[in-house]
C-alpha cells in the first residue's frame, strides 16, 4: 500500500518591525535540539547565528545578481535568504524535503500574512507543505502606547521604500489584519509592561482574534518550542474564512481546493509595464498566484515574472531560443476567474499609461 509523503510543517512568523520576530526565530534555532529547521528570512545577517556556515548555493535565479541563497548551518538547520522569490525557494526545499523537519518563514514587517498562507494551496507545493501555524508577534509596550510599532517612523520608511506594500491603511488596521490571520499570538516584551498596560494590550488583542487562539506572554521571544511548533493548524485550509481589512470572507460555497487557471497574453513595453498591468488584475480579481514570461523590446532574454498576492518578482532566466516565439504570456491561478473578462482587463491595463512610481 502506498503511503503518502508527510507534509512538512511551516510556521509563518509575522509582526511589525521591532516586535521581536527575528529574536524569536533565533531562539527557535538555538533550541532546535536536533530538529532540522529551514528558515526563510530577508536578511541572513540579522539572525546573528553562531557557528560556521558550511556551504551556500544559489536559489531561483542566475548566479550573477541572485537574490536568494541557501545556507546550511553547523547545527543541521538551513537558512534561506530571499527578497521576493518565494516559490523558487519553496520548490528548492521540496527537493530537500527528506532533510527538513520544519520550515520557519519570517514576513517583512508590513507584509500581510493572508496571501502568503493562501499561496500554500498552490498545487506545486500543496502536497509538500502545510502551515502549522501563523504566529503573530505583538510589541506589548508599543500597543499599550497606541503606536502599535516601536518606531512608527521606521515603519513609514519601510512602507515608502516598497511599492508592493500598503501605503494608505492606518497602522491599527494592519495590526488587526496580522492578528486576524494568527493561530498563536506572542505578546512580547512583557518585562516592559506594568499590570495595567498588560491588561490593556491583552484586551485589544482579544477583540481581534477568535476565542480558541492562544495569547502567550514572552520576553525576548523566549518560549518553549512545544508552545510555538506543532500546532497543526493547517491554516491554509481555513485562511479563506478569516475576514480582514484587505478582503472579505470567500463565498461559503467556494471550496478552497477549487482553482481556476487562466492564461492572458499581451505586448509589454517594459518590466514595469508588465508588472503594473498584472498588479491591476490582482487588485480587481481573486488571483492568488501569477507566473509567466515577458518578451521585452530589444531584450534577447526571457523575463520570468511571478507573483503571490500583490507581491511580484522578476528575473531573466535564459535567452529566447531559435524557433521560439518571443511572447508575453501569464498564467493566473485563483477563484472564479473568467478568461475573456481577464484578457479584456489585461488589454485595458496594458493600454493605460504607466503611473510614475
């Protein structure tokens, strides 16, 4: 009898800049006790891991200008540094699934966890991974003060520096959206709160989460790993039911395993032109995943463009081959997609003038 391969549990750690996400990840790695953990972070250096890095190899793109790398740590754990290329990294980890017990993903401070969790329903990785839990780290003193982040100015700089981030919503709405996706809330920096402050923060948090979601208190993210890992929430199966400020609950009749796949084509003038048009489709339709190739005028190489939620990345992968039609074609994966309507919308988006960044 064929035994299905186990799914590797994934813990998504979210929270504002300065809340203590990286400290929490470092604590988990330093107390792994033989568990082989793969960590996906934006900057490896921020983890400050002690011990020799045994080897590094490129992931997801050409060696020159590669934006991702996989490092094997002396304790048997892996660390991926990745800016935006989420899927190539996950696909690379699928290849190494026999040497991985758990995956940790740290989101950037303003990234909304819901689209990332929904991406785990994408067929290429659905059978290999399950979201064990979304852990939202809350900066206790910052919430008690009404600022929600230790350094609101730093948050604002982060927003302005990344065109993919929400630039408009008040911080409290983004804070609520991070809580809406949580399977576990870590109330951090409790040593800096008095009893009244603690009660205020816990009351604010409780308003935004279901009663079954646990709130645990922590200092410097120092929690027993049994509290953090092994929650078996399978969040990707229920994330579509969670209502946030940036979307609504899916139609109850729409089952989360049902996906539509649509192809759109068009002539693009630049990388920015293509991504802007695709982003417009994502804003107006239920699209979880975008992947395709763009033929840029005068460029001998094929530009790969892929997106998860509203976040896009791109890189040249190879030259167009002799006899190959250099065309721009994109596969859209989502719910309730109409091919004709999407092609018309894509044509209209391509015809619209490119807005200055």
